[in-house]
């Protein structure tokens, strides 16, 4: 089931429900039967240079955002990205359902490492993957 | 024809993408440089650019570095982005983006890109970006 977007993400370009032009990614508190925490079809305006495909930076947006939310769900903490490595295995198409999954790989003090994948929802083909290292922060940067 | 004309719908640089970043690059000393401010639309947390938007900036600088500084490539795709975030990137403040080619390995080109706060040249984020490129038929 969808869970509420945290207060510090209300205007987030990726997941903010009050952002007028954002992607409004909705993230579930538990994985679905495919292991995905979210499903999204990317709109035309996030196109990259390959015709019909998303910009690689937007793919990184999805992975980064998903990892942040899964840290919040599973560790009850705000995580800030320190490093993220994204691998694009195939162009990520626009206007097709994408399944997004994330698993936390390790927690060492305030350091969290998580791995995410972007797949075609129907075919389960892996299009992109990423490993993010996040640091737990005590307070929202905006406060 | 400029790259922005070649990819008019590109989220990062396309002239016709009204909801995109509309980056413009110039060349300076074997690198590409872009000066701009991010709109608040590209927030992650309030006042801070989304990490993926920073990734978009650093990726785009790499492609422009490859394409503008070297005439042998026709097109290419990102295969790896490795980003380090040093400090949160503010929105609505002047930023400076740099990119240059680090090395070529046949059809894989490795670039370095940097994002600074322009006011004091504080390094906000950096990346190594790998592109798989296709050569022009006459190159």
C-alpha cells in the first residue's frame, strides 16, 4: 500500500505530491509480488538523447529517491546521499511501466549501503541498477 | 547545429523542453563550462536540489565534453555514473558546472565532471561518467 510522503519531501521533484510539475512517484511501504516498491511510467519531458528514452540523470533520480524512502521506511531515519553509482544496461523507455526495487545491503553506524534496480514491469528486464551509499542525518537539512 | 538543437526535447539541454533544465555550455581550456541557477522546481528537500538532478547535470556535462571537444563521435549513451556528493546543492543560487574528457578506451570514453557553487567555488558534487560512443562513419 502507498504510505504518506514525508513532510520534507512534499515539494520533491520526484515524489512530492504538491509539486505541480514533478513525477509524483508513489512508493509502497512493502514490495509487491515482483519485489517492486514503486511503479512509474516516465513522461515525455524527462527525455534524454536516445529517442524515446529517459535521461540517465532521471534514472539516477529514481534510484536515489527510492533508496532514500526505503531507508526511511526500514530504518526510520533520514538518509542523505554520499555516493551513488548508476549503471545503465539498456535505454530506459518513456511511457512504459517501470518497476523499481531497492534492498538495503548493509548498515554500519550511520552509513547505509543499498542497491536498486529499474526493470520493465511486464518483462522484468533489468534496464538500470545502482548502488547508493547514504549517511543517516539527525535532522532535515531544511530545518 | 548545436547539441541543444540536435536534441530539442532533452530534459537537460533541449531548447524545446519547457520543463527541462535548458543547460548551455561553452568551451574553456579543454573543458566545457555551464553557468546557471536551478529553479525551485528541482528540489529534493526544500531549498536543496534533488540528488538525481545533480546527477543529470554531471552526466550532461560529460556528454557535452565528449561531443564538443572531439569531432570523431557521432553519438553515445551513458553506461556508468559514479557520483560523490560533497555538500547539498542549493537551488536559486549561481552554480558552475565543468566537464572534461579523462581518457578514451576505444569506444568507451571516461569523463570527469564537477559542480561548484559559483560564489566561492565550493565543490558540491563530482562524478566520473563513462559513455559508450559510436564513431562517425568518416572518422
